[in-house]
C-alpha cells in the first residue's frame, strides 16, 4: 500500500514538474521571439536610408543632442537605441533639409539604455 502511494505521489510530482517546465519553455520562447523581432527592427536601418525611413521605426531620444539628433529610440521598445550620423554638417553650419533628403551615413549596433529625459 505504501509503495503504491509513493508511486502515485511520484507520478503526480513528475506530471506537475513536466507541466510547469513545459509552460516555462513556451513563455521563454515567446519572450525570445519578441526580442528577435525587436532586434530585426533595430538592425533594419542601414546607411543610405533617409531620416524619414528612420522615423518610421524610431523616435528621437531626449536629453541634449546635436541638430539633427543622432541618438534614436526604437518605438516598440524604448530601451533599444541606435546612434546615427547623417550626410550634413553639424553645429552652426547646419542647414535644415527635409527628412526624405537627409541620408544616413553611419549606424551603430543597437544597444540597451534607459531613455534620456528632457
């Protein structure tokens, strides 16, 4: 009797462990997939694209920046950032251009950082 009780308890524990572990791996896979999608968004910006293309997926980060801004936040996850440089002169020599005419010359790898506040 004791053996059968221990056997049943063992089976219940094993079943509980399997269900719990299976649920965690599904959740982990969902999180992993979400992160892959955000990374793909963040790396979709390439040199030669315009600032208008950039602003479809990103927005300017806060804090002090050059004009035009060089630090951008991914709209779908504002902790993912990139740094970009445009084909323009910065500082006092800057002449405003439409976003479609302002081309990206350099893009950093995505990185994580809290958004800057204004």
